C-alpha cells in the first residue's frame, strides 16, 4: 500500500492549477490495451480541468506519420505536445521540431533515446524500466525455487526491439538470472520478439512447444505476450499448474489471468497515472514552470497474495 500511495503522491505532486490550454497528443497506436488506459487517464484528467483541450491522434505505429503529427501540432498553435513515441530511437527529430517551434514537449511511457540531452522545455514521464523486468524476474526466480528447482529452462518473449522498454526489461531479466540472488540456475533456451502482441506470442509459443524442448517458465516483457503464451499452452494441453508465466503491466486481462491461476506474476505500471502526470507536466511547461527532466511513477509487483488490491484499483 505504501507503494500505491507513493505512486499517487507522484501524480499529485505534478498537479498544477488548470488554465486555458490546447495540448496536442500523439499516441504510438490506439489498438493497445495498456496505451488505451494511458490515453484514457489523460483524457479523464483533462475533463476535470477548466479550459484544457486535448487533440489526441493515432500515429498507427508509423514513425513518419508521428513526426508529421508533431509538426502539424506546432503549425496549429498548440500550447504543448505530448508524445508516446512509436520508435524510441527516432525521438531526436521530434525534440528538434518542438524546440524549433518553441513548443514544450513531454514524452510519456516510452523513454526517448535523447532523454539526457533534451532541450529546456522537454520532459519524460513514465515508470523506471530498470525496476519492471527486475521485479518480474526476481519473483519468477522465487517461484522456481519454491517449486524445488535447482536448474530451470525458460523462454523469454521480447517486445518491439526498437522500444527502450523492451530492451531494458530484457536486460533486467539477464541481470537477475545471472546474479547470485536468483537462487536457481536459469537457462534461457530461446529469446525472441513477439512485438508486444498476444497473437504473435501465441504463434511463437506454439512453435516453441512444437520444438519439444522441456521448459519451466516463460518471462514476457508484457502481459499481452504472456497471455498469448498461456493461450498457446492451453491449446497444447499443457498443465498450467506446473508452469510459471510472468508479465508486466497488470492489465485487466492480466489480473483475470492471475485470478485464474495461469499468470503467476505481473508488475503494475500505472498507465492512468502516467497519462495524468504527462498532462500535468505539459501544462506546467506551457506556463513556463520548471519540471524535472525525468518523472517516475513507481512499478509495483502483483502476485496472487496482493491481487485484490489491484482488482479494486482497476
């Protein structure tokens, strides 16, 4: 509960008095469960503020389209811009465009490649990805040890390889299983991207199952892929009681999967809090106020033991 209160405090600390402002928002894609919660959090925050108008657009996972959206926001005279980047390695051009147009820019959820060199008037609001995969993998290690495993084979499902979160979460996995704290010798028998997608993950897991290699766990960079893996296992009549599956985001579907006993661990990423925090940061910057370059909303481990807290939260 302390962590939940801390997350709430982080968002509240960002709050600024509402004033008339138009904010352009470019989302990487609308067709994503987690990003939908984030977008709705922003919209809900704006509705509670007098005179704040959001222009929210879908980049359709297209880098060029997203850059055009930013340029159009600037040309239309918005007061600030919020971007959930399609490709975190392509953000320098976005920062340059916003700086040239003298418009405040806030990146949300996905860390831009130029986060440490962003010009004044730009910020990044998210959760610290160094914690996400770390919390997930430590719990997987704990569960493997509790199951009596001294050595275990695991599959790793990665998100989009152009995305900083996927890169960091996979790095977290390697660091935890390679460290002394895991308590189990973990062998990664395959590691491949499923691009954050439930369907792609189901296909990938089906291929892995067909290969016939024994495995004890699947560690996925997000819940959608974890659920896709679970669906494939169920289709193959795998005994889910013996399988340890981990994800990140604690979406509604993931919480239901934890309740059903299939997903063994997820990590709550406060999507609505990130959206609201990004809007507050954008409004502050639009008024010329100072905002920290990086604003983090804490990740929180979700297991069957504390599941009820997050079911209420969602």
